[in-house]
C-alpha cells in the first residue's frame, strides 16, 4: 500500500506544492498515540489547505503567533498617555535630542521644549527627526495657541509631514473655516477630512495616523500608498490614496518615494505645541515581500516550501519504533504545503507498516483503535480533497473498508 503510488499521483503531487512554517508542537496533539480524536482547531488536516495565494491553511497552527505588545494608555488634557511597549518615542515632553532643524544634518532646532511640549518658535523653520521613518503608525498630539489670533490658514497653522513629503494639516479650525482641502486633518491640497472633530484652541488634539508610502518597482507603481487618520479618535482620512507629495497651489503628482524619510513638523508662523509623539514601524506589505495577506503565487510557494522544510526537519523527532503514526502524520503534514518525492516515499513505507500492524490486530484490539482509525480515515479524506494524495491511494480504501466493516459510522 502507499500514500501515493500511482503515476497520476506523482503528477498530482507536483501540481500541489506547498510549504509551512513554524510552531511545531501541535503535532504532538496529533500523535494519535494518545488515540484518535476528531481533528480540532489548530491541528493539521482541519481547515482548508493552502492554495496559490494563501501559504497557510485556514486555522493553521503553524502560522506564526502575533507578537505580544503591551498597550499604552490614552491621554487626557492634563496628562499625555503612555505609548505601546514597542513604540519608538520621538518626543516624551522634554527631550529634543531626536530632532534637528530642517536646514541640515546636525543643525540644532530652535523649537523649544517647555511645559511638557515642544513648541514652534515662529521663523525658526521646520523641525525634523534625525531618523528616517517609512511606513508607520504615528501618534502626534498638538495644541494651537490658546490666544486666538488670525483666521483661515493664519490661525494655529502647522503640519505633520510624513517622510517630509505628505502633509496632514494642523490648523486651529475650531470655528474657523478655511478651504476644505486645507482643513485640519486634510491631506493638504488633496483630500479634506471627513469631518471636523477638533477641540477648542489651547486643548491638545490627537492624530493617529497609518501611513503606507507609494511603492514602485522598475518605475512602475505597485501600490499608490494610502493614509488613514483619526482626529481625536474620529476617522478623518479613510485609507485615502496618496497622489504623491503634497504642496501649496500645485496638484500633487504620483511619483516614487524613497523607503523612508524624516518626519517633519511645520513652522507656519504660529507657536503650535506638540507632545507625546511616537511611532511604530509597519511590516512590509505583501507586494514588497511581506508574508501575510493575499500573496503572489511565487511568494506563496516560497513560504509554503519554507514551512514544509521546517516540518520535514522536525519529523524525525517523532520517530517511534513501536508506532509509525507520529512520524507518518508529521511527514504527511509537510506534503500539504509542498510535495516532495523522498517524503512521499518515507510516508508510504510508514503507512504500509501501520496498515500491516492494523491487519494483525485481534477484534478486541481493533475495537480499541476505533477513534484512531476513524480519525485517520478522515485525514485521508482531507488529503484527497486537497489533492495531497490521489483518491486511489491504498490507505483511503483500506481505512474506509475497516470503518465500514466495523460499522463505526453508524449513529448511536
Ligand atoms: Mg500647515
């Protein structure tokens, strides 16, 4: 008998390929040594198998666990909140060491840190981070001067410039209308905010921004880039497509961005204050090599191959002279991600060994293996369904036959 004996099977195998990934322990659960239970969430051979664009099965326990991040706290007017544990803090209320004047590297900024905020000194120019920042989640709080002076664009104007290129407008727009695409929370000159959710001048306003820069390859745009902004917790930019760098009077034009650039804050002649500035770099998108999301077939197959290799490497640790099942199942699991002739051969040998041992069982011993054998029968059905093994692979019929002969599918 064999898991995959026919030529058609090898052909099928070659068409299937796939890989897997990392945490390994769930296979211990699979170790039918402890008997066959119905497959449960997180065990292999459960959710739909990987395909051409998804390197993971549905509910795949091999998929890497999300990283644990201790969240921060929200701010009040009196007290800035604390950033999440993995945030890069750009300004904590006192320390301006991560900032410099926009005039040139190492030129100290004339903006000042006082009363827990960094304040624009009108005429001193933009301030920028010394570090370069690309795709990110950015948190910024700002306050327009309490004393209201000027109107329109002249009142409490500043700006948050992602990568120094895309301005999210900062403006005291509270009871102070201006052109919509220059309102607070606008992508300046491109897209007005969905609503005006500002607090009165003097109070701190919070911007939470998700920034994805444009991605180009060989001069071709793969992703225009998008920006999402919450103003005081209210959505004002909803995954707004970027149209290039923003500017005054001129229409923005799509163009390649570098991988990262400094975050800049604008000096527009008003003593706007900032506090609690932090960001979290974002992982690459699928389009630029990320491994989550809807992947290209190439990227999917690469990831599936990695996962299969990881499982194949682990399989020998399941070897048990008295019980071929743990190793057999681990090897078979790898085939769900990627076909591999050597693995198929080994699995066939172990499957043969197992089926021969089953055939030698006394009726009482066989009865004791009811759950295990039914579970294996279900696994073969899964493998056939996802073309991992051909429908005519011997164990399929053999296990079916045993279950039928024993009348184990009969409802109680
Ligand atoms: Mg501005």
